[in-house]
C-alpha cells in the first residue's frame, strides 16, 4: 500500500519507538465524532470496532466530554487517601443503576477481572472455609479476560500465555457453552471451588453466543455447590448486546459483575467490580486498591456515560439495530461468508478463505471503502459500531461491506 507523508511519519515513529505488541490496520486516525472517525488526510470512516466496545456512546460524546472538562478544571486526582466530592455520587448512582450493594472502582478491564478474582478467593477462604492452597476457580476455554499474569493463566490461547511462566495456580478450564462439563467439574471440585467466571458472549473468541439458558443453568449449578457466579461484562455490558447486561438475556443476576470499556464513555479507562456485602466486605482497608481507582474524573465521566445510555435508550436501539445489521448482512451472497452471529450490536461474520484472500484482506478493502473493522482469530471479523449509529447509517455501512467483499471475488 502507498501512504502519504503524514501517514508514513506517524507509522514510522510508532514502529521505531513503540513496543511491537499490536498489529494495527494501516490507518492513522486524527478525529472522531459519533459513529465516525477521520484519518490524518481527512478521509471519513465508519468505526465498526468502537475500541472493542469502549465507545458505545459515540466518539467525543459532547455530554461526556463536558463532564470530563468541567471536572478537570476543578480537581483531577486525590487518590483514595482522602474523600472527594465525586466518588460517593458515582457509587450511589451505579448502585441504583445495577442494584448491587457496593462497587469497587478500578481502571482497566483486566484490573476489574483481577479484583473479582481476589474478591472470590477471599470469599472462598473467609466465608466458605477453603484453605488458601486449595482454592480453585473455574473458567472457560476460548476466554479472553485480559493480559495480566494471573488472567492469562485462564487462557487456552498460546499467544496469550506462552513463555510467561510460572503462571498462577488454581484455575480449571472447561469448554464454553457446556453445562455438563461445569456440572461434572463442580461434582468433583465443588468443595474447593470459590467461583466460576464466564463471558456471557465470548468476544475475542469471535462473538461466540452460547445457547439460550446456558448462563441460567451455570448460575443454578454454581449456587447448588455454593460457588460464586462471576460475569465478565467488560465488553458485553452497558447496552452492547441489547440488554444493559448481557446476563439479562438469561434473566441471571450474577454474584459479581465486572464492567469496563464503555463505563468510561470512550474518554477514560474506567472499570468496576459490583457485588453485595457478603462478598465485598471481606476486603478491609489496605488490602486492595488503586491510586486512580475511582478518581474524580473517572467518577464524573462514568455517571455521565451511564446516564447517556439510559437517556438515549441505547439498550433498545442496540437490540433493534443488531437485527437490522444481521438481516442486511444475510442478503450478501458471497463464497467468503460462512456464518453470521451476534446479539445487539456485537456481531461477527466468519470469513471463509477464497481466491487466496481472508479476513485481513476483507478488512483492508473495507478500509479503502470507508469502514474500519478488525479480524480476530484470523478468519472472523467483529462488527461493533457505536450504539449511537442510525438505521440509515447501518444500511449504508453494510453496502460498504458488501462492495468490499464482492470486489475480492
């Protein structure tokens, strides 16, 4: 591909000074608004990645940016060594919003997951009486919960865990969307198990949607064995799948919910772990925390981000437009498309290699035509636009997708 001098400057700088831990599409973005972004040459694109669902409320959302700027002119950071005027309002707001007794605020999604694992282990020891060296947590194959040492221990993807040993002990992997596997594992290890952690839809695995009732059956099995049910809703939460929490598709109230990404409204990293007193109050002052966890800017932004989702009915919009997107994609007849799946505006198209081309080539072609998306696991393209997108824009975007796929045939 040929690049302008501007593009080459930014890409060369990153290549020279940055770590090589990402492989981005060759586009240099400069501006964003709503469902669109613009590159350094002024070209406009549909954003169909939304920073992995961190921008549900749209790029540079005016209300969220205003909340950020207003607070930034008053007080940005205090640490948790002192009280501040913002955190308490956020804590009450998110309590009322999701109905859990308490919130433990953190920053990144991986920190939210780490927090849930620590809470679960502490509960397992203090409340369930499992010896520290015996505590187990059950997780699912195909998961993606983050990149910390402990979290990658749960992964079965060699690119996540290889050559990072020794890894953290105490995890048992079972197949995803397999209640019999969970039942069998709990029958064998239930007395030593403190928690089962699961993504309601596996995102990085390629938008793997489980069978209806899967989460409810898992929840019931966990409670039968006095095991905590933890839902990692970092990517699936906050209206992305057509429910405020994806767990609600199965009418499940997890014992713990992990939130992140869209909780920061696309302007800050904000994450949280939600739980009731029986779980949350086993951690005392000094036993877990973060300098930036719950800082004033994050608290103000998170309230505005959540408020916008409700005020603009993004949950209902996501469910409706997701159906439109999948229906429109289904009209594309191409040897490249082998499967379409998703819920709400979290969708995937499985690309079957054809004419020596695969998902990456489709993404490059879509980029040329004004739409940005990214492959996962080489043969799957994830499509997750900001939830502020309109039905007309969805149909326009699908035309770009169809044109791009057809041009490679």
